[in-house]
C-alpha cells in the first residue's frame, strides 16, 4: 500500500515537471501580443503568418504576412476581413 502511494506521488511530481517543460518549449515568437518580436534576435522579426510563428529576417515581396513589420517593404497588403496578406 505504501509503495503504491509513493509511486503515485512520484508520478504526479514527474508529470508536473513534464508539463512545465512542454510550456517552456511552446514559447516562441509572438508569445506577447504587445511585442511579438521580443523573443527574436536583432535583425529578425516574428513571422506570425507561419504555423507555428518563427523568427526570421523580414520577408520579400509576395510572401504571406499578417503585419507590416515582417515585410522588407514594411507593407503587408491584406484585403478587408482577411487574416493573412501578402508582402508588397
């Protein structure tokens, strides 16, 4: 009985560590709505149009975008109501 109790406690503790590691691995660029580029290195921006979002250099004309800053031209053209646009 005592061994089962110890085993269950050990499993709970190990699962809590596993969950924390999983969440830490999920923190990528775009984690903050106020500053999605905070996790990116200098000279890279968070490409929110990618799934999952990743840090990359600004995109060239014709690439998928969700905001102006990710484009080299600094212009993301989106049609009304569209979630994604295209770098101009």
